[in-house]
C-alpha cells in the first residue's frame, strides 16, 4: 500500500485516575471539522478523555466515531453524557448533540482554558480556514476575522504539499527549517497555483527543504496579514492543527515579533474543549432555573 504522506496523526487519551461515575456533570464537546474531528469529555470542568480523528465523508458518522474512540478503554457510554455541544463545520450533524455552537465561540473558550485568562488574541489555524479571534479574560469573543477563501495556509493545503513532495505532513515544519538561507515565499495565494509553482521549483533543482521553507513562509505571511487587520495582543495563543507545525509557527512569530504562548494541551482539541465547557455551563444554567 502506498504511503499516505498527507495523513495526520490520530490519537486518543483518558485519565485513568478519574472516576466518571463520581462526577456531578459529565459534559462533552464534538468538533466535526473539514479535515479532522475531535471529542473532549469533561468531568466537572476537568478533561477526562479526548480523541482526534480524521473526518470522513459523513458528519454524523464522524461524530459517533470520534466519540467512540474518545471513550475507548473507559466503561462510559454516550448515554452517560449529561450534555453534548457540537461545533465545527458539522456541528448541526452530531446525532447525540444537545446544542450546536459556532467554532469561533468554542475556540475562544477552549483557548482560555488552554492558555489561561491572560490570552487575548487567538489564532485558529484549521483544516480549511484561519480565524483571528479577540477574547476577554473569560474566553468570550469580542471580535474576529476569518480567511476561508482558499485552502492555502491551512491543514488541507499542507496535505497537498505533503503528497506533492513525498514528506509526511507531521515532518514538514521541521524539514522547512533545515535551510541555510530563507528563500522567498511562494507567491501564489491559491493552493492549486502554489502547488504548480512548487512543482516548477522542484524541476529547477530546488531541494524539498527549500520548497517547504518557501511554502511555510508564504503560509505564515498570509496569516500575519489576517492578524494585522484585527490587531494582535502580546498574550497570543494558537489553536488548530497547524499550531503543531514549527516551520509555520516560528516564521509567524518572527514576522509578528511576538512569541506565542506554550499550550498545555493538544492544540487540535481547543474547539471541542470549548464546546464541552459550554455544555457544562448550560447544565448549570438549567439547574439554576429549577
């Protein structure tokens, strides 16, 4: 079988020290994205389990699959969840969801949990778009801008380059830094043209490292342009899959002149984490009415 260079690492985890049966509120967030799906299960506002899987062609099936993977190894079932919030592109297609909330709100809340109340600017670099978000000390969104015109500068664009160059997508960032001198960024903002441009550079004899450096530099610059339109506070955190790409992040930091905060958790679970936190708050709100 041919190697799938585009394939991101899938994962799951649960806290064996925690007893979910002793929890007052078991809430879950399901983030069905364009490229990947994440689930976070929380016990009274603390992370109990999560998963990060590939989104399939069917959003409801992807949500169920991601939840089953998150709960694998625990004796918890979907029906044991008190409240589930769906987010992401497929948020309205979570079969066991109680409510759908936008990914912008969920990433703001999730980033607040990940980075703490000091984070004021959040960059979500996802599968098919980038979002620049301003939040307050509680993670509530005060302003945002979104770039969704093209896959360049996103996880999907990175996958295209992984396949083109025969480099695993998880190794692109490190490889892009293995250049003595930084090349000019690829000029195309569209991933189709960027791919064509990169193919031309390879034919000219550019090594893979140099082509990847040019592409990561172009990605970073596109994101900086988005951030500059909304303004960046020094307390700056990144969420989403591209946050794991050191080649893009380091160039982004250099261009901005700001160091991003170090995440405590997997940056890809931020949306699902925020959704699970909203789920808990909604249960508490319902109980207060009674």
